[in-house]
C-alpha cells in the first residue's frame, strides 16, 4: 500500500502547480481516484435480518425509545437472553463495518492525500496575503500627509469663497435697500407718482436675496431688513387701497396695478383670497341684516311693543304692520343692490386676473391664483351668497310668521327682485371673451333658495281659487246653478292671479299649472251638475227644467273657456300646452251637457227624412209635376226644425252682438253647424236611395231639396258656410235631371261622394239590378247606419257585389247587352279603387 505522503512526492503536478491549482485538486480529486471503481455498497442483508427480528426491529423505528425497550425486556421474563441477543447483533454490525472499511481502503487514502494538498495551498496563500497587507500599510503612510494638507487647504478655500459670497450678496442687498429707500423718498412729495410695482419688486428681491443666502445675523443687513419690512407694510396698504378702489369703480388699471404689486411681493394668491373672503363676508352680512326683524323694528318708530311695532315673536302689532312691511321690502331692495355690487366687483377682479400678465415673466396672474380644478372666484362667492341667502330664507319662513306672510303673499314681488338681480348681474358682466359672473346653474340655485315661499304662494293661490270654486259649485248642492256674477267672480280672480305673476315667464307657468288644477275642479263639479235621463233628451215638447239647467251650465262653461283662452292669447305657446288638459275638460263637459239633446234631435230629423221612402216618387202625369206643395215628410221636418229653433236654440245660441264680440265659434254653434251638415248628408243619402224615380218625382224631390235648404238656412245654420255638404246638395239637384249618358262627363260629380252617385244610378237601372240594401234585405235605417261605419272603398265593394250578380243574371239569359248604368257604375267604382290603392302606396 502506498502512503499519502509518498503519493504526494511522486505527483509532479503537485510540485509544479500553484497553490490555487492545488486548492482545486482538493475540490476535484485526481483522475486516478475518480476513475477508481467504487466499492459496492454494504449489503443490506444485516438490516433486513434486523427488520425481521422481533427484538431488533424496534431499533429501526424513528420513534425508538430506549426506556420503553428496557421496560419491555425486563417484563419479558428473560432479560439475559435479550442482552445476549443484543451483544450478538452488535458483534455482527462491527464485523460488517470492518469489512466495508477494508473494501473502500484505497478511496479513503486518496481523500486523505487531497486534504494534505489543501493545507499546503492554504499555507502559501497566507504568506501572499501577509505580503499584500504590508504593501498597503506602506502606501497609506506615504499618502496620509499630502491628503491631510490638501483637506486643510480645501476647507480654507471654501471658507474664503463663502465669506466672499456673503459679502457680495450683502453689498447687493444693501444697494437694493438704498435704491428702495430712495424710490420711496422721491415719492414723499408726490405720492401719486410712486411706482408701487417697482417698489414691490425691489422689496421682494431684497427679501428673496436675504432668505436665499441666509444673510440674517449680519448687523448691517438686519438694520436694512427692518426698514424694508416697514416699507413693505406701506406698499401692501397702498396696493390694497388701489385694488379696492378699482374694484368699486370698475377701473381695470387700478385693479391691475394693485394685483401687480402683490404679485411682485409674492403674495398675490393670499391677497386675492383675502379679498374674496372680505366680499363674501359683506354679502352674508347684507343678507342677515335684510331679514333682521329687530333692526326692522328699531328703524320704524312705534310704541310699547318696540320701535317698529314688532313683538318678540316677529309679529307686528296692530297699526305697525304697514311700516314693518315697507321697511322689510326696502331692506330686501338694498340687499339685492349690495349683492349686485359684490358680484360685479368680484367679477371685475377675476376679469383683470384673466387678462393681465407679468411684464417680465409673462405669467398670467389668474394661473397664479387659481390652479387646475379650482372653482372660479365668482363661483366661490356666489356659492357662499346663495348658501347664506337660502339659510336666512328658511329661517325666516319657520321663525317669523310676519316675514312668511309678507313673502308668501308678495312672492311675485320677491321673485321679481330676484330676477332683476340676476338680470342686472348678467347684463353688467356680459362682455365678449370673458366668463359671466353667474352661470345658469347658479341662477337656478338662487331661485331655489326662495322655493319655500314659492310653494307657499302657489298653495295659497290654489287655495284661494279652490275655495271660490267650492263656494260656487258646492258638492252638496247638485240642483243649484251658479249665476253669471259668480262665474265672472271666478274668472276675475283667475285673471288677478295670472296678472300678478306676469312679470316673469317661469312664475307665470307655475301659476298656470295651479289654474289648470282649478279648471279641472270646475269641470268635475260642473259634470256632477249635468242632468241626464229622458227629460234631458226630449225634443218634442217645450224645454224642461233639466234642459234649461244644462243650457245654463253649457253657457257658463263656454264663457270660462272663451275668457281663459283670451287671457293666454299673448302668452307663449307653452301656456296653452299647460292649460290644454283643463280647457279640453271644460270644453268636453260643456259639450256633454247638450250633446245628448243634439243627438236626440238628429235622430228625430233622420226619422223624418227616412219617411222619404214612404212617398211615391214614381208617379207619372202632369198633376204630380205641377204640385207645388212640399212632401208630407218635408213639412214634418220643417216643423221639427222650427220647434228646435224656438224652444232650444234660442236659449243656447248667443245673440248676434255677443257672437261678434266673442269672435270665435261657440260650443253650441259648432254643434248646430254639425247638426245642419248631418241633416244635409242624411237627406242626400236617402234621396239617392229613392227608387224608382220618375220625371215628376225628380221635380218633387227638387222642391223638397229647396224647402230643406231654406229650413236649414233660416233656422239652424247658414247653408253657404257648411262647405262640402251644401255643395253636395246643390250638385245633387241638377244631377237627377241629367241623362244617363251625360252623367259620366258631368262636373257635378266632383261635389258628390261616389257612393251617392252610385246609389242614385240604381234608380236608373233595371229592377234586376238590386242595390246592396235590397240584396241584403236591410231597412233604410240599418243601411244608413252601415254606411256611417264604412268608407267609400268598402261601400264600393258592396255595390260591386250587386253588379257582379246582375252581370251573372244577364249572361245566364244569354243576353249580350247590359243596362247603360252598368258600365258607368263600373267606371266610377274603378276610379274609386285606383284612388284608394294610390293613397295606400303613398
């Protein structure tokens, strides 16, 4: 076996390599040692046998306890055999360890050789480090003296430089101070010639110089600083006077001068803040003084309850309320004037800040005062004024019944004051390129501050009008009808309320909404008063009390509708929109009160017209043609119309003078016009259905039409003003005398509905050409109701079915010729279909 020392001597590498190399060999064993085959690991047979042995297996457990094992061995009854077994296991382990060491002996020697090499390398490295440390000590000793000398000289030079700078800055500060004192002294004789901005700049330069270079503590400089500070106080005072004078007089030059002084002093932001707070306080105080009841009472003179006749609770004594009311309004006027002056002054300050720049730095002064995201000066002041005003108004509303009563009843005046204030501020600050003093939102905030009194005023307005309506239309008195004087009193009160609010469009709109509620109440109460039932609808006897009552209600509601409409004639369109629901309700109730009567009359007249089919219009001969008497049904129709005129319309329709004054169509006039048009339409419809119609029958029908025109024109409505129904009547009379061949090209067709023409053509056709009435076996009344519910295109479909039936019969007989009316009816109906199709496409 070779020893580690011998192996080290034989290794050429170990003799010639450096210590670092040898150190690496310790970390990386030689290739020979590495290449050596590793001995096999110790066999696991011993451990396996221990694991199977019940006595030795506990020793392999991680939780082995010697105490527990000893106790178990002693309690087993054979401790000696257990000890012998343990000794045998120990001898077996020793034998196994010895065998394992002997098998790995070369590898262990190799590791020992590497440790020796490492120790040798470390020894060499220690000597090298010691040599290096010695060299460093020698260099330190050689450089220390020059370094200390340089350090000392550097400190001396720094002190000299600092002293030189202090002297230089002190001299400059003293020179600037002397220049400032000379400038102030030169203006002693003529203060108005003092250049405040230049003096402020010098003052700021001196203080900045002393602060920047810490010149305090130098006796000469300190003496100068005391004088400079005194001059600074004077400059601030003068600049503030100039600024306030410029703000009060709206002089941009003075305000600009003052602001430039404070900018040069470096105090612009603080000074502007001070001015804003000052004007804020003035505004808040003005609002408080205006509503100070103690001050109002002290200024009015009076007796035992105080100089102004105001009791401690804020209620005036008897005889003192007039003076107190006048004093309150005067104070409110003064308050509005002061608020106007404050806002215009702050706006003027803001305007100058937004325009003026420093002449040297060109910095905008407004940017120095207001940073990004900060509110404008006017917004800050206005917000404070609105808040104070709202607080005082709320307090006055709850704490002083006197102020509450005055501002509630006189809210239009209060609102007018407010609107006047806002208008004055807006007009006085309306300059192109400059923001206004208050925004629309700001205006709304101020108006909202008196909203409590607005609500009270509107509630009072509604209460006054509602009480009056309730007294005129009591819920318990259904049978009583108000008089014209009572209706006039309601209308007069509505007009008074409207005129009181006409100074402002917004307030007028609010009052109109309350009036709308009152008119709806009137409509509701009037509807409750309407009489219904058979006695309200009869038309054959004189007017019943129930009908007279309905007539009066209709006329009263017509008067209300007409008067209210005339009141809002000059107002904006939105006023009509606000009152549209209530005026519509009034109009509807007025119509409802007499509509049933007019409908009953129309039904009565229609029953008379339907008797036309009981007459013989097919008679031939000269006797029938020369008979100038009206038909019996027409005589009855004339009697009904005359009776309706004398008994009903005479009570409903206004006189000619009243109609001319009103200038508009009344409800009853509209109903009469509608009834007159309906009578003409019904007559033309039923006349077109008469079949057969002889020549003498045509003459008789023409006389009936003339009688009808006369009766309607004299007793109902001027027929010339009825439009299309009258033109149809005038066209139908000559149409019946035309030959069938002439009908197609006649211009009379333009004034008649196609259904009337088609129905009339049935009277010219053969009997086998049955009309829809005959085809469907309807009565004339049933057919008339059907015609009312259908359009011309649907009526044509019914007529076309009869034409198709006729054509089928003719073809069934083998005839090739049709009646002349057949192609004419097809042509008229086809044009009607084409018109309907075109209208649908469009």
